[in-house]
């Protein structure tokens, strides 16, 4: 477990932190700047609301960025009340829904407290896995929700696992990355990174490409690990943890990294936005940048949200700045997603924003609810699926 002394540090230092402050061990955010009022504009693309639904309690007050996942024409989602569900992507209708119990590791039974899901779900074929605040990873059948196995990993799982090549790769809140056997949940390997005394609330979700898992850590590093045996191939520091105080030395890489061909892209808090060679971690380009969210790419453009809520676009190959949109500043944006020619982000008041990928201008706006959208929108089949912090899910089609 991470040192509990960090709570005292947070109470002393929180008021001095002007950027994002999701903290490990605390689920609240205190934004010292008021959100920028939303400006009126003429929409340039039609957006059709398709359906809305609710799955459990979403992330609740956990501070995790819980997102649904889209696979094989379904939307899978989980919440802190123990609910795991599959919805039809086209209609939003529930295909199956289960609520799992904590002490039995199976279905909720009389006397059990429900599991508190905050990591995932992740889906590969007929395997669905989800992690929880009490250090569990649970596997179910994606087809009908039948429980398969459960494993204890020792610390909170607040980022989605990843399934690839028969391995479930899990990032835990105490700085560990581990591989579990997809058949039975037994641990195959473990990699550990040191955790600083003070860090942001959130974890980078592992991403697997060509048998390599890439993940960011609380010490400002991005690491590449071979999933067959857990061998660490390289690590690169994006945030050097410099400064006189714990707050100034916050150096997390909490956003999910992006793997695009032979390059890996990631952004760190109080650090840099960088492109790295996927085979050895060598920086290809980098620029000063501070972000708590992940990055997205499309049409040769890399999109990132900085710690103040500005949306930026950069040339994917060179890192050259293309545009900056300041109209969403201090609105606690989610990580971005790219849908065709547009960037999609959610904000703390439940709005979903579409921006032109080429210019950064506002193209459309919809509202899911009045609750924060903290996880990146999911894009599939011309649709955008978004979940708020209380488990409400909405789907739109934008052209």
C-alpha cells in the first residue's frame, strides 16, 4: 500500500496546487479556477442522440476514470456498486447484468458486500475482466456474464486491465504491473516501480502492441514490458520530479499511452509530451507539457489536453504545434478521442464537445447529464459512447 502519510501532505499542499488534483487515496477535486463559460457557436456537424442507459453507480466517489468498452457490437460497463453489464451498441438495451459479491468471489449472496469495480472492464473474445478498489481482478464470460475466476492483486485497480496473447495485464495503485494467466488468473510475472509520497489520483492503463505492454507510472516514467515473461525492455522518464516541494515534484504519467506504428506517445504531469521509439524508448521529439490525461491521434495529428483544460494539437511526426483551443479551460476535461475529422472530449458539467481536428474550432456540443465525464469517450462504428461519474451512458452518432 502507498504511505498513508500522503494524506497529511495533501491537506497541507492541496491549496497550492492550481492544476489537476486527483490524488491517490482521495477522490475529490478542488479546482481553484472557475470553469470557462461555454461560448455559443453554430454547429457544423449534425449529432444524433441514439440512446442513454445507466449501469450501476459508475465510478461514484472513487476518483477513478471508469469508462465503458466497446467490443463485438456491445458496450460493457461496470460500477462501484458491483454491477457489470453488457448493452447492445445499437440500441442501448441490456443484454445481461450481474452484481458480484465480495466475500464469495461470485454472484452477490445474502450477507455479502458487493465488489467495488473501478478498473475496466476489458474484453477480448469471450473473456471480460474487471478490477476493483479492494485489489480484486474478476473474470467473466463476455457472452452472458458467467463468473470464471478471481484473483487478488494486493492493491486498488483503478485503470482498465488489458488482455492480449493469453495474458491479462493489470496496473495496480501501488506501482506494480503484473501479468495474470487469462485461463485461471494465476500470476505469471510482476514488475514494480517506486511510488512517490505524493501523486495524482489515477493510473495509466497498460496498452499492448506486438507482445509489449506499455504503461505510465507515478514516478514520471513510461515502461515497456514483454508480456510473455515480464522482462522490462526499457523505461523513459517524461516528468523528472524537480522542485523544492512535494507538490512541485508531482510527476505522474496517469494518462493512457498511445502506440502508433513504431512510436509511443505519452504526456506527463509537470513534464513533457513526447514521442518515443517503441523498440527502445528513445525520444523522437518532446516538448514541455503538463497533463493528467491521455492522448489521441488521427490523420497525422496528436491531440492532448493540458492540466488547465486547454486542448492542443501537434504534428504526429515532428511535435510541431498545430492549434490550441482555450474555450474549455478549467472545465476538467476527459482525455480526448478522435472520431473521423473531429476530437471529442467530455467535461465536468456533463457536456460532450466535438472540435475540428484540423483547426480546433467547435463543431458540436451535447449534454449527457450534470455529472462529470472523467473517462475518455469511446468511438466505434461511427458512434461516440460516453459515461459520467455516476454510471449514466450515452451514445451519439456524429457525421
